[in-house]
C-alpha cells in the first residue's frame, strides 16, 4: 500500500497529418517551447488557474477544472482557523527575473548543436528548466537563486537527433539533462551545483508523435513526450487539426482518415488520442496533466488507476534508449522472453542518469463501457483502513480507491462549491444522517473515494461487494458526486502550495510504500514527529494530513524510500540501505557500461558516487 503525507517554447498554430506508419510524424511541432506563455513560471500549473481571494469569498479561476470559476465560500474561514494569516494582504507573486548567469556553452559547440536542432541560451528558457516542483525548488525559483542553471536548451524532434546530440556531448564533454514536464518532486532534474562542465537540457517536448497503433495486438509505439508536456488546453495557442489515417502494422492496411482537433500539448494528449480510437492507456499519475511518458519510465511511475492498468513497468513492452555507448533496444517485440535479465528494468527508474528514452511501446486496452465514481464515509481512519485492507485481501480493488483522513476531508469541504438551495438542503440531510443518526464525529470521520471501470454488470457487482464490506466496518455510501469531486480534486491540490507561499505558509508532500501491518503506526508516528518538530520551533499553526492512495494484495516486510516519486537527490542518502551495497555497485556498473564519461551527470540515487576514471567516491 502507499501512504502519502502532506504538510502544509515558441508556439505556432500547426496543421499536420499523422500517418499511422513506422515513419515519424510531428502533430504538435514547436508547441511547447515557450512554456511560460501558458504555465506559471514561478510555481505549479496553468497561468489562468489559481486561488484568488476577494472581499466575501474565494474563487478558483479559469475553466480547466471542476472548481474553475466557482465560489468557494468556506475556504477563507478554513485558512484563518488553521493558519491565522491575514489573507487581505496583497499576494506575493514574484516579478519576472531579468538577470541570469552567463551561458558556459562555447560558441563552437553551440553552432554544432544548432545544426542538429533548435537551441536557446535565453535566460528564462534556462531558468524554468532548471528545477522540478519540490518546495526547495520553488523557493529558489521565486528568488532566482539557483546555484546552477542550464547553459542551453535543445529541442530534438526525433531519435536520430538525440543520437547526434549525445554524440556531440561525448565529443565535447558537456553534460546532458533530459527534461520532460518538469514535475519531479525528488530534485531529479536540478542541476548539480558543483558541475563545472557546460550543462545542456534536452527538452523532449517536440518528440510527441504516436508512431503506430496496433489495434489487434493492443500496442502503441509512442515518442516519450506525447501525452503530457504541459502547455496547451482549450484556450492554448498550439491547436492542431490532425488528420489520422488508421494504420495496422500487422496487415499493413490503411483505413480512411478522420479529422478532429487536438488542443496543444496538454497532459492528456496521449489519452485523448487513444480514446478517439476507442482505447486507453489508463496511466494517470497525480501529475498527469504535465508529466511525460519519458518521465514515467525514468521514475518507475505509478498512477491512480494502477489496480486495473498496472504501474508503468506493467505497461511498457519495449523501450528505445540513447546512451553514450549506443542505443539499447530489444530486437523483437514479444510478450515475454527468457533471455537473461530484463534490460528494460535498467532503464525503468534510471532517472535520466544513463541516457534518453526516445520511444516506448505501450500496452493499451479498449475503453471500459462503464465508468462510475463512488464514495464511502467511515467513522474514523482505522475503520477506513481496515475496509481497504479487506477489499485488497479479497482482490476487489476498483481502478482507484483512496482513503483520506479527517484533515483532508475537512480541507476538501473547505473547497466545496457554492450550491443552489436544493443542493444545500440535500447536503444538510446527508450531514444530519451521517452525524446525528449514524453518530459520526465530524472531527474524526474519513472518506474513501472510488473509481470503478468495466462492464455494467462487473461495476455493479463490485460496488455491491464493497458496500457490504464497508458496512462491516461502519461505513456508509457517500454518493457518486462526492467520489468524482474527490478524485478530480487531486489535480487542484497542487495549486494550493502556491497560494500558501503567497501567504507565508510552506507546504510539502512525501510518500512511501509500506506493509499493511505497519501502516497505521507509520501514519501515527509521522504525524507525531511533525507535531513535535513544530512544537520545538514554536510553530502553533500547521496542518498535517495523510491518505492511502494505492493498495496491493501482498504484504511487504518494511517501508520504502519511495513508491512512485523516485529517489532523485532528495532521498539518495538512503539508497544503498534500501537496495543493499551489491545493489548500489550494480547500479554503478551499469553507469560504467553505458555512460563511462558521466555525460548524464544528474547525480541522482548513487550516481554521484561515480567518477569517469572508473573509480567510486568514498561514501564518507
């Protein structure tokens, strides 16, 4: 199971054709260069989406989310109660930086790279690709105080250009940092502060094609940034009308083409294109809108619907990776091989330190005929926890099942939208039933949100069985609408941190995977630790909450340093203890074999202990 704790470029209108052949196409050419045109340069998400205070209420701006344009009448009171801040003060939105470190990339190398692909040494282009989304990253970003930022950005469009760039790096000894959506919360894409060589960020935004889709074998070959690079949306500047003849690589036949609009390079491009053909990938991490397929592979990502579709390692059939020593790619595409160790798993989780993932073959599935949301209310955290444990034991997990503690429940209530008289009355009746008739304490009750997919019969049967199990642990149905709001609220929560920073409140989240028998103790102890730390620092206003986001049938023996965020630089000091000393040595041996000159010198995991002279730094 997975526990999450929360403590508070140059786009042009493009029209193109996609031919479903093994020849590369570019549906969204050059749409993602100017990220800051559509995304906040100083924080998370779209520029038009944010929490705004006015005299009487709080509003979430824009039209991209369920909360967009809605009044949130309970938010201000919740903020005042928990943090005692003066929200009438002007927000501290930082000014756009004007001064940047000089690029260290020699002119001769710059000219060589410009012959390969588009390159920029613009300060703003470099700054916004110098970081991920940790609290520390955003703090340094707002102050333009990174000790090191990239010296140049390149935007290759295909595998061959990536090979040329890596070859140039090997010849001229500059560093490459692969960059996709910039959503890392592990420090993985942050430039090493002590790196003296020029650093070039390889932005994969233009590598955004679906190369082919096989409807018989249920496979798709995709470049690593389709689906999730960031800029775009219903009001985006990068709208393309795509004519897509259907190509079946098995028979070689092409069907009549169809046209439909694709609105920029938003996070759901991959899913949108698949759904237009009646298929789904089903991989939905919380960063779904902005994270990239290459990033999913590089961090061994997990999604909200992993119970049905699996984690990224369950979806990947084949990868194509450019390393300084050549291209890694299996010569055949088959369901399984008994040919020694699975080298795909060297790439999965490598965090950009061995090479660049340029293409991935993924499993896809037909769209489920029925998608249904649900929610269950429990008297306390332990009751909800044991409910989820029994659901996992009986292997009844729906696509998504998430348990929120009381703090998160009340936070969700604070973001509740203004309703009509009928909605208020209905909510009042539900609240009366839960708190008065059922006797639930509003300061203890917890909520489970559900997403069920499948045939109508299967979904109905699953819902009935889960309701029966819930009743055993004192749970009652909370309604489909609350389940949908709880599921989609995931995409809005990340915007809260930016609002918090503008009110002088710091917020961060972290996650781990842990065995069932240790989970309750972990949650209690972690909350106690934070409370003790706040007390020692005389911090009186704070909030710590947790949620159980993914469940597994099997029980593990201990906790991990990460379930799905990755190791990066943030957790690397615990890496060897997690994988063992031989495991660390095996990782460094892979580095020596694939990147002996440390071109991909991000320093994540144990890679900072590798030096190009084939020796290993002392861990002291």
